[in-house]
């Protein structure tokens, strides 16, 4: 076994050192941080998952759909990333405390407790076709031990820094990456089932993605793939059938996003310059304090230098990572500014004859039902009035109104009194 300063005889039974900080750890020996209520009793900072600090983070951590998707991924593809832990002393021994991968831990715990059948990461062989295949077994057997990166840290704040780095260091795939992958998979005739399995999305998402690929012009699709605009703005643009108008709106929205980005970069640059000035002033204070032999003042000034250096580094990083991304708000503002027709101004042909026919059939059914709507939510007191409404709605295309039920619902609130006896 590789050399390590950690006393292996004081680790949980069955724990094996593999390489560096990588260990094979019995799942049963893993522990998770105490609850917030228990932490508060000590009066000191105790590490807990930083996602739990916000309601959104809690929702993401406990989201049933996301949790189910992760469990299914582990079942099908095994545990792809090791858990991140720290060593914590317990009497004469040490145990691993999870500080990164809380969702993975919860997913494994569920699968193990339920003894779900999973792909066994320990077993692989070639079948008769020369294909690699894994065997299946209960999760409590497959994950009797799990791969963990276990680090030695001195304080709970050090554990927080470790957890934060584990989350912060990831670069998530963008909307553009996903759409580009669908294009590539379609090119090689991958089935819907295979695409959904690989990308772990649902049928609605795939149908929407295919619509974007098939509907968007080359320039708009290119902006989506390169993350110059987000998925929501691409969907909004796809609804504009007039290609010259769509191009005009896209360019205007991109320009607005670019201007907003430039304003942010200028603001961040001013913050960098301010931090550099603070650093120079603090460095001058250090020199003055050292000249005067004032050790305490020198320490304070040096702390100010260090803080200013951190701010410079942090702000430069944010400035350099700021790029323009067109959002749906940018697109909608551009639509207004560039005269996109609203619902009341749509051309008459956008209301299909099928919708008109369905609407009139709906009215005819109400007339046959004595004026009572099919859902039972409203009632017309006179058939003459309803027939008059039908005559009006027969020309509903002039108002470009597709929702006949909504129109009837509005008109039903007006008491219609025929001038003479009802006529058939």
C-alpha cells in the first residue's frame, strides 16, 4: 500500500487507501453533518452543506424529480464521481464525513436501503458479440464500499472551503451544448429513446429541441449553440415566422445584451481600479509603519493590502468571465421596439379554418343543449341571443380570436333580451 501519514489502523474497518486522497470506504461508515439545530447548540460554526442556506438550495437538494433522475443515473451508469469527505476524529479512530456529494450520498443510501437492482461497477466482461457488458446486482452488494476522496482538514471552515471548491470548480454544460449534441445524434440516426437516455431529458424537451433545430435560421441557431442567447430567447425568436423580422429583432436583442455586458464590464473595471488604489494606499501605510517601527500598525496595513489583493483578483476574474448572453427579456423588448405584431394585430390567416370550425361546432352544441354550456360553467337565457352570438362568432376571424369559449363566457355576463318572441 502506498505510503501515507494517516494511521490506517485507526480508520473504519474495511477502509482501503487507493491513491493520494482516494479511498475505498465502506458505505456504512460514512457520516453526514449534524442538523442545523444540533449545530446551533455548540455556539460555534459547524459545517453543513452550503446549499441548505437558501430555500432554493434546499429545494434543489430535496427535489423529488432531480433525486429520482440521479438515482436512475446511478442505477444505469454507476456512481461516476467519488464522494468528497474529510477525516473526523472519534475517540482513538477516524471516520469519513461527507462534505461534497450530498445528493449522491442520498441517492446511494436510498438504492442501498431499497436493495434496488443496479449496474455493478465491479463486474465487466465481453459478451459473444465482443461488447463490454456489466452485470446487475442489488445496490447493497454493488456499493458495499464506495470511492471517496477523503481529505484531512483542521477546522469546519476548512471543510466548507473544500466543499465550496468541489461545487465551484464545475463548469456545467450549456443549453447550446445540449442542442448541438442532439444535432450530432440526429445526424447519426440515434433514436429518440437513445437520445433521451443519454441526455437524461424528457420527451417534451426533445420535441422542443427538434422544433428549434428545424425552425431557427442559421444565424439564430448559431447564437444558441454558442451560448450567445439562451434557450428561452431562442424559443421566443422561433415564434416569429417572418424571417427578416426575426433577424432584425435578434440583432437588436443581441445589441442590447452586448451593451448591458459592456456596462457591467466598465463597472467591474472601475472596481478593479478602486481596489488597486486601495492596495497602493495600504502598501504606503505598511512602509510608513515600518519606518516608524509601529508593528501593530504595520500588521493592520498588511492585512489591508491582502484584502485589496483578493478584491482585485476576484473582480478581475468576474470581469474577464462576463460575456453577453441574450435573454428572453432582451428579445421581447426588441419585439416591441421593432413592431412585431401582437395578438390583436396578427394577420387573419393565422386563425386556422379548423379552429373556426371547431368554435362554431362548440356553439351549435350549446344551442342543442338549450343554452347551457357543455362544462356547466355558464348559461345563455335566450336561444335567440345565443344564435346572434353565433352569427357574430361566425365572423370571429375578423377579431382574430381563437378562444370561442372565452368569448362566450364574456358575452354570457350580458343579459340579452329579445325584442320579440323567440324565433327558430
